[in-house]
């Protein structure tokens, strides 16, 4: 059984992890990008000139389908370069088609042009699932529950810098003594560092000792998080889906303080294990929220890649291969 997996190849290792999960289920996986040309210029076209990138992407995949052995399954993750015409080609020439949006339509409006053409389209965004009548599919975590962990911190903030994350990190730093917090903020390029500094020079100066141009390894990040009573989660504005960070915390038995009210109201997490932090919360409010969360530590509960794939491919019409 052959699977064509189409996903953004620049988004951490998400596509590679899904590919390995499908391979473990017996699929021969071909992994390709969501839009072509696959270059900086292609990403710019996809962002600003979506109709044009749809045309070039259609040409690329049409040639691929013509020259390749038939695919039994096509899985599309996000799919900015997809189009209704290309979805129809996949349905005509391949087996089943499944699609998943780990963003909201507000942040990924390109999917609005074709999502209705996929019979098995799922979203991580809680509001989109309700507003468009779609199946809700939560993300997953690779974090493994750890035994005999000594709690060293009241709160951890481990994030890549973008949006308002620096402001929230500063608010937590102001509310919690230094010995009770672990803050690591990753700035991924000199260009983003310069842009961020120009936008918020005072914040960058105040928080400079927490900002690094070298990322923290996944193992170290999970260790630091597991040593925390609470970790902070930040969700992009204009989306309501539950982030991977929340499921990592859940796997490690760490409580969650988040700017995402939808995650708090979702019912996914145990009562008392997650709380909402508003952008204008004062230090006393921050300390009270952290104390309440720390007083009721959650039990570790893992949501795995297998859980995710089971739900992604739960259409009964899918023919499943025999795992190796």
C-alpha cells in the first residue's frame, strides 16, 4: 500500500513524525511539500499570491501522478498549495484522500477553497469544527511520562519567540522569583531578532538573558518542563486549537497556564490542571493562578501519534495495510 503524504516540510519535524507513523502501519510513504516551487520564493508566492501557487502546485502533482505507481492513500496536512481541481485529480487517480488542518481557516484561508471537496477533512481548530461542521482532531505529543522527577520550578516558559510571547514571558518573570522559574526563549534568526527588537526594544533588553539563538534540544526541553509544576502555553491569535505544548504537558503530568481560553473550556484536560491567563493580568493574579494549579498536580496522560492517526484515518472506507 502506497501513501502520498503532503505537508509543510518547514514546520519542525511534524511531517517526518507523521510519515514514520504511517510507515509503522505498513504504508510505503512518499513525503512531499504542500506547495511548489519548494523554495523561499514559493513560500512568498503561497502567502501573497495563492492562486498562482495553486497553478504551479497542480502542474507538479499532475506530472507526479502521471508518472508514479498509483497511491492507495493521499494524506494532506494543511495544504496551502492545494486546489479543488487537484483534490479531484487525487480522487480520480488515487485511492482515498484524507486532509487535516493544524491551523485555523483565519490563519490558513487557502484551505477554504478546497476543504469541502475532501470527504475526510478534519481540523484542530475548535471554532472551525463548530462553525463549519467538521470533525475535530487534536494534535499529539512525543513526550514520555518521566518517573521520580524532582520539581525545581513553579513555572517554565519554553518557547520560540513570535507574536506576544515575549510580553507574556515578561509578565511571568515579574510575578515569580527567579529561583522558581525557568524561562528559555528561542530566537531562530538574526533577522527575526532585529525585527523583534525594533518592535519592542525595552522588552528585549529586559528579557535578554532568557533569549537564545541556539534551540534547546527536545530532550532538555521536556526535562525542564517535567521539573515544573506549571508550564506556560501560548496559542496564536485567530485560532482556538489546542497546541502540542498542552499535550506535552499533559503527558508529563504538568499543569498548564495558557492564553487560549478555548483550550481551558475544551474539556480535554482534567479540572484544575489548566487555567487561562489574560494579557493584562497583574502579578497577584498570575501568582494566584500558579498557586492554584500547583496545588492540584495532574496525573500524566499521553495522547500519542497512534491516537492521532487512528482518528485521522477513521473513515471506515479506508483499506488498511497489514503492519510490518
